[in-house]
C-alpha cells in the first residue's frame, strides 16, 4: 500500500472512527497499532475453542480468536482510562503553579494553557502505549486477530468480514453504553 492510498483509506476510516481525527502522526501511529489498514484477517481453523468478540479491557488476553470492529483496546486505551489520565496530569500541571502561593511558593503570573498542545501530548502518549496493545502483539501472543464486526449466524457460528468462525465457546465482551434514567431525561439536554 503506497502512502497516498493509506492517506485516502484513513480519511475514509474517519467516517467510521471519528475518534482518529485529526489525522496527525500520532493518530496514524495509533491506527497502525490498533486498527492497521493493511491487516489480513487469518484463515480461520475448522473450529476455535474460544472466540472473544470485542477487544476492550474485558476481551484482551484471550487465546483463541479475538474480534474487534473498531480500535483494539476499546474505551480504556483509546478514549477512557489512559487518555483521561493524560488530561488530568495536564490539569494538575496548570493547577500547581496557580495554587502555589498558598504553599508559600511564588510563581510569576501568566501561567497559560495551550489546549492543542495538551491534546497533542495525550495523542503522543496514547500512540506509544498502543504498541503494547497492538493487533500484531496479540497475534504474536497466539491469538487469531480478526478486524471486523462479529455477528452470530448460528449457535456456534460467527461471521466476520465474510469469514465464518466456528467455536466451542464465545465470550461477548462488547462493552456497554451509558443510559440516562427516564427521570433525568425530563431535565432535558
Ligand atoms: C473517560 C473515561 C475514563 C475511564 N477511566 C477509567 C479508569 O481510570 N479505570 C478503570 O478501571 N476504568 C476506567 N474507565 C472505564 C473503562 O474504560 C471501561 O470499564 C472499560 O473500557 C470496559 O471494557 P470492556 O472491554 O468491557 O468494553 P469496551 O472497552 O467498550 O470494549 C468493547 C469492544 O467491543 C467492540 N465491539 C462491540 N461490538 C462488536 C462486534 N459486534 N464485533 C466486534 N467488536 C465489537 C467495541 O468496538 C469495543 O472496542 C473509564 C471510562 C471512561 C469513558
């Protein structure tokens, strides 16, 4: 795949995965780890002992087949635990000099926040960490990694990206979505 094809494909991927915008060097690195564009799904064996649907925190580490439709690492690695801590650390870096006087420490006035730089640092750290949670790494640990949406078509049959996976057991580790209780909805947006 040459560079221009990759750029086009990544731009196309943004429609499905808006969380990879902007397409800077860090997001390109992230995608190359957790949703590689040139990934070849393996030829499935006649039957897997275990198929895990969803490569978030709950699904990672399984031996057998691992299926992920978006980004390996799920919420925790890509939008939750890890990125939020990078932002909290930046908030602390801002708050410490702001509050320093109360500790008897004088700091010259004029502490500012460069929010794009804060986000850039977060993307850089996240891209680095995803080398530990990459498709290649899980493959090297013995998992058959499939990128695509898994769908049951029978009690022991799962379709992914035109391939049929047969399994003795399956784990559905597809995450959760927040639901606002009806009473709260009355409060409006
Ligand atoms: C801002 C924020 C901060 C957080 N901080 C922390 C923290 O500090 N500590 C902590 O313990 N927790 C934290 N969490 C919670 C943590 O992110 C979640 O508990 C964790 O990600 C849940 O993992 P999971 O594997 O169950 O689900 P997910 O991470 O949602 O993974 C499920 C995966 O399944 C995939 N999937 C869904 N359907 C299919 C399908 N049909 N085929 C293939 N793949 C599919 C999805 O694409 C997804 O990647 C935080 C969450 C947020 C939002």
